[in-house]
């Protein structure tokens, strides 16, 4: 966190020098409003920063993580727009004499672009991150038994429960949505937390989904392994996994750790298999695939839960006999633009498969864009997702 202090001080200083230089040319009221808003933002940013670095308690407490989220929000909605204004304004200042019209255009462009960023971030924070969207997808499985036609799977992923600190009602709202989808099974594809089990403890009652017709199933994501907690020993990480596993089970989910469960539905069988994910991007590793899929060969349908979609992307031959893989992990980078014709997200720079349905014939992958947030407390054009998959 300390390493961020110097660039922030530089940006803030340059911004104030830039707008102070313009005080003789700007409308006095507008100048006063900009100065007051800027000073308020800088003050709150400084107070939040001092609060974070002076904190001495358990790192993974939700109140502390909320302060970190507030800090990234203040940078996104304040410091970044200030940087934009500073850059455009100073370029405009340099060309003010030979190119006065271009100079004025650059100044206006900087202000408009900065305002656009502020509005996007604030809307993404206040509305976007809790604007739960149910995405219904029909997947055709060749040779699917009659007993399994119309089978309804509800998938959630990446709760990152610290992002619901003081927003428990929003989490309960997602549970109500799930209840209304009449699921045959509910699956959670991991990352209940961002750092460690203390994040999860206040929400153990809230994450209890209604029991689906044939059961609820979950796996652990890489963030659930305690890898991101600074300074923890392996013993502490092991305890973290044990504690999170207990809470998942207490919430009514069957936790699958490199294992599978076979369901009998009419005259058909369905295997639900779940593998564990470890590590940090880009060094992600997985549990024992052969152990996870042991005994699934004779099932009429195989549903494979893998937190990271790259397992499916990079091991197509290994997963070739699995009809449906369900993943999360990417969040769609919490930023993008999707429509019937457009599907854009910076997540595509890192992930080949980052959101929605991939594959063909009887080897499909669906990537859920996540329910919570990580790093930045907003979603812009990439709403939190509850997936309803119907098999045909």
C-alpha cells in the first residue's frame, strides 16, 4: 500500500497546480466548486490511507477490507479523473498560443472524459455491483436421456463475501432470486472469500441457498486456500481451508474436494465432480483430476466443477468426455460491454474463456461472471451473474 503513496502525491500535486494556474481564466463559481470537491476527495483519500496503514488487527476482517475497497474506489472515481484533467489541460496549455482552438478543445475533452469516468465508477459502485442479472442458457447435449431433458442447473460463483460488508440485504436478494428459478441442482464454483475465513463468518446464515431438488454442490476456489493472506504459514492456510469447508457444509452445500457424487434421476445417472484450485494468477494449479473423475465413466451425464476455466481450455483432450464444465474465476474483469453483437472485456487479455458458453457438441464450458467484487467495489457493464442452465 505504501508504494502507492508517491504516485498519488505526484498526481494530486500536479492537479492542484494545473487548476490553480487556470483560476484567472475560469468562471469563479466553477473554479470554487472544483476546488472544494477536490479538497474533500483528497482529504477522504488521505484519511482512508492512514486508517489502512495504521490498522493492527486481523488482515481479513471485513471492516479493514472495506477500507481498502473504499481506497480503490476513491482512486478510480477521483485520482484517475484528476490525472486525466491534468494531462489534457497541460497539453492544451502548451499549444495555447499556436493552436488556441485545439487548446480549448483539449481542456473540454479532459473535463468531459474525467466526468464520464466519475459517473461510470459511481454508478458501477452504487448500482452495478448489486444489479444481479439472471442469465438463462439452454445447452444441447446429444443423446441426453429423457429423464434429464429440461434439467435445471443454477450456478453462482465468486461471492468474495467481503464485498457484501454492510450489504447483507443484497446477498439475501440473490438467494431469493435463486429460489424462484426452481433448480434441480445448485452449484457454487468457488472463491467464497478474497483472503481468508474471517470474511465468511458473518455471512454463514445468509449464504444458505434453498435446497435444490437433487442437492447443492460447491468447490473451493484459489482465493479460498488462504494463499492471498499476507504472512500466513502453511499451517494457518490449512486451518483456513478447514474452517471455510465447515462453513460451506453448514450452509447446506456438498463440498467436493477432488471427488464426485452420483445422482440417480429416474433411470439415468448424473455425476457431479469437483476439483480444487490452488495458487495465484498466473501460477494456478489444480487437484487430482483422475481422482476427481474416478467412477464417472458409466454415468449418463458428467458435470465437472472447475473454478478456473483454463483447466478446460488448456486440457481439451483430458476433459473431452465431460459433457459440461462449470467455472468462474474471471469476473469478466467487472468491466465490459455485452450485447447480442458485442462482447468486450479486458478479461479477454488474460483468459481465452472469460464469460458465457464455449465449446461444441457434448463438450461444453460455461463461465459464470461472479456475484461479488474483488479489488474494485464496482461493476461496469458486467453485472453480477446468477446462471440458469437448462439441458435439452
